[in-house]
């Protein structure tokens, strides 16, 4: 079983992903150097977004000078890499800007080295992959200010790991910001070419195991993610490339998978700027295995605003039950039958292209048809945020739909 296995169900995925973690290939910043040997894997493809908008993307570095880095205390600031995905000017598919790569070379090298979530090492060339977004394309300003979504990946996953969902939402008219949590993601490449890896988190996890203090570490991971998310919201008004003039800071939502789903719920609980949130298969407690103890504050107290739960069958999980019973706002709990934890990431599209056998696929992404899963996840996320950030209701969330029979309304 790989370090990124179905055991990622545990406490946002972090505990299990670290249990079998090998020593990192390098520790701390790595300066730019000679070109590394590229994997020989395929240039896998993600499903095309289905919305009416052509999309653009750009990446930028943000620096928070108000706090030391929580994982490397000698660094007197917190630096993050984010990507912004947005409706672009011009007709969909028109040229003028190159399609953006799925990952930077430094981040791709580290991600490939982990054989992520059942994908054999070197099976996919993550740096050669291309998205459907034009890099640096001018934003479409014809629609005025647009609602903003923060997207949070699972623990120890890169910010790119939900690109299929992110592109869909951008093609539907949203500005979507994805965040890499430095020293937690396997490899974060900065504009100077340096790559910060996850060695500090791996070290912290080992120490927590020895001291039997894993829940405290998981709480710290969540606290850091929430602080990072709040900082990114602080900077929405100063995004580069004219994007600050496109975002509507009064209409902000947040979604994520696994630890990203927990971060979406907790950030919404702590910061009123998040008006609507979605959790894709993330437990809401700080435990290596969910058991109803060490609940997050949002699970203990619930939310008053709209929130969507979507996942594999978690109807009996204590943290979801607690959240449900304490939340007074609009809420729905959807189960995608036959899904697994990683069905809610790009793995659903990439694993079938990687040469993995049926057993590995079922272990990581379940028995649900990948294309059907992706379509359903995109449709329900779009319906939810359209309803609460745009006031547009397609009634998909009113009850079971013949179009998506795989989706069960469990609450």
C-alpha cells in the first residue's frame, strides 16, 4: 500500500499519508539547478470543462509578514503559492496564450516520486500535462465582478489535485483560488525556482507519533490551513493582472476535499467572509481514525450558513452527525454511491490512464464510473454555489435526480 492510500480517510488524510512516508528526497529550499531527467510517462488529460467561458490562470507568490512560518520557525514570514483560475476574454478555445502546465517541474518531480494514490511512479508526466486554461490570458470583465471560490486540496496533496473541478467552476463564471500550504504539500515551487518540500511536516508527524500527540498535530495542520485561507482572502483585493477588479469580495465561497473540506468548514465557521461551503469527503475531527473525539469547533457548534456535504458513505461518522445536529443553516448530505476518498480529486480522471490495474483503481477511486463521478461532482458543486452566491437555482439540490442516479440524498 502506498503512502497515499485509501487510508487517507483518516483525519483529513494526513495521518495515514504520513504513516508510511519515506524520507524526503531533499529537505528545505532547493535552489534552481540543471534540468532534471524527465519522467517517461504519458501526458495524461483531464476532462474538458463544460461551461460557456474560456478560462485563464496565473500563479503568484503571497507573503504574510505578520507571522512566522508555523513549520519552520526560523523563517520570519509565511509565504504561499496560489493559482487563480478565471473566465478569460475572447471566444472559448481562442489562441494568444499557451495552455498552462498542470504542475511546475519542481512540484511535479516531488509528486511523481510519491507514486500518488496508486499512480505508478513515472507513469504520468505531471509537468508535461496541460490544463484547459490559457496562462496569463486577460480576464473577461464583461460580466462585472464575479463570485470567488477558495479551493483546498487534501492534506499532503498539491493545490493542483482538484484542477478538474476548479476548471469547471471557472468555466461557469467563478474566480477560483487554489492554495499550496508550504511545507505541507510535497513540493511547492516558487518563482525563483526553489522548491519547499514536506520534510518539516513529516518530521513533526514522527515526533507526534512518538509522543502520542497526533490529534494535536492534526489540529495544528487545520489551524495553519485556516490562517492561510484567511490571509488569501485578505489579499483578494490586490491580486495581480487586474484580477482584483473582477472579484466580488462580498460573494466568497470555499470548497475542498478531505483536509480541504475540513478547512472549508472551519474557515467558514471562523470567518464570516465565507458565505457558503462544501466538504468533499473530509472527516470533521482531529483523529488518526474517526471515532467522535477531538471534534473540530465547526463540528461541535455547526454553521448558520449554507453548507454541502458530499462523499462516500459517511452518514454514520460521528463528526458528520455532530456537525449536522448543530448546524442551523441550509444543509444537504449527498453520497456518491461506489465512491472512495480519492474519487473527489483528479485521481478519478488520471488513474485509469496510468496503467493501474482494476484492484488498485477500486481501492483508490471505487467502483463508480469515473466519468459519471466527475460529472456529478461538478454538477452539484455548481448548483450549490450558483444557488447561494448568485441566486440562481436549477433545483438539482431539491432531491434525487434521474440525471445523476449515482447520487443519494442522505440528509
